[in-house]
């Protein structure tokens, strides 16, 4: 059985490999690697493993569950840029923002209610505006969160124009898990960006695309992604408890 130290070393090596692949994919798409953010998605992984990746110089980490991020964040340096990428319930907004002062972005805003909740609570804390992405369900799967592509403009306008304590930063999607429709999913998000930018009067550079995970991040970058969310390729397979609350 591998020791904890050897597992940690593997994670650091995996990150270096991912960053190299990101650079190559960026070059293929005519962009510099600095234009791509790698979010190291650490759900179910221990703080010791995150620390090993942090010690390589990486600072951007993502979590899917509020309880997990509020437990981990205080145990790690406060210069980490935390991204919350999971489905966020309105009754967990206060816990998330109170528990993670260095929360950099919520990538999963999928309706006006959660946008309004975030806006109000950010205001009550007096913190700087919180960056958010609008999550779009580009695959049409009932099991997935996200606004329909036809509704992305209205939700982006709501965040941008009616939520002064939020900073609309772009769009996010999760492609089909079997990757069969991934190119179409990514193209759909790029089309949403075109519509949103036109409606808001902003450039495409002002509207991020968060798309691409461990199995498809290189394709996502080649199709315009600026933010990839990579978990198992860095940290290894996830160990889920038998019952996930």
C-alpha cells in the first residue's frame, strides 16, 4: 500500500503533467498558457494532499460541497483562491461565505434566487464583489443543474445589472459524462457567450468559459475554455463514502 507521502508526491507530479498538457493545448489554439486557469478540484481529498499541491506553487482549488470547503479552508493558507463549483442551495450561502473569506468565485449560479442570496450576503459582509459564473445546462440532462441555453442571457443580465455585489465573470457548463456530446456541449456554451456579450455590451475576453474536466480539458481549451476543473487526473480516483449527504 502506498504511503501518504508517496501519494502526495504523485499528486504534485500529476499537476506538473496537467500544466504541461494545458500549455500544449493552449498553443494549439493559438493562446498562451497564462490565459487558462486550472482549478484543482479536491473533493473528498484530505488537506494533506491539497497542501502538497499547494507547495508546488498552485493556488487555485475547487470544491463541490459546502461542508467540505468550510472544513478545509481554515486549515490551509489564506492566499488560496477557492472556487465553489457544486450545486449551491440558498440555505448554505451564509455558511459558505462566512466559512471561506478567501472564496474567489462561485461557478454554479443557475437561477435568480441563488444570485440574489449571494448578492445580499456579500453586501452584509462588506467584502469585495464576488465573482460568479452562470451555469448553463448544455447537455439537456435532467440530472444536471444549470439554466437552459435559451435563458442564459436573462440570468447573465440579472447578475450583471441587478446584483451590484456580484461580478458577472462568464459561463460554466458540465459536458456529458461519457463525452459523447462534449464538442456540441462546448460549442453551445461558446454560442451562449456570443449572445451574452452582445446583450451586455462586453467583449469575449470579459466573459470566461469554464468548461473541461479530467477527461476532456484539452478539447475544451482548443474550443475556447479559459477555466478547466481538474480533479482525478491530479488527485487520483475519489473515495466516496457509502452514503453521500
